[in-house]
C-alpha cells in the first residue's frame, strides 16, 4: 500500500515537473539523445559483427559435417562389418598358406619379385 501511494505521488510530481520545467526538460533531452544513439549504434554494430562471425563459423562446420565420423547405429554397424572382413581376410590367409605350390609353378609373390 505504501508503494502504491509513493508511486502515485512520484507520478504526480513528475507530471507537474515536466510542465513547470518544460524548456529544461527539452534541453536535457537534446543533450541525452545523441550519446544514447551513439552507444546504441556501437552495440548494434558489435552484435551484427558477432552474428556474421557465428554464421561463417556455422557454415564452415556444416561444410565439414560430411567428413565427421559416423555416430550411433552406423558406427556399430561399421565396426561389425570391419570385424567380419578381418575374419574373412584371416581365413583367406590361412587357406593360402595351406595350399601347396607344385615345383616349377610361379606364385604371385615370385612373379612380382621378378
């Protein structure tokens, strides 16, 4: 209740003050507006520059996105596929070692060497 009464008194004194000192109020307003515009312009310029930097950063990150490692389900699937291929490769190497080469025949490794 005290705040309400205090607010009404301040409002009434403010209205009376503007009418009583109208010329001084306009003079003060003329002196305050240019610095406010300057500070507002500086702030808007800074925020605009930061926004441009963020946009460029987001574009460069988006350009690099296809090269980022796969995540989640794809990674697990690829890991399983790699494990299967390694097992197949090991089995193929074992069968190559087990195959005997008859004398007089040239193997692939000997052919590369010559």
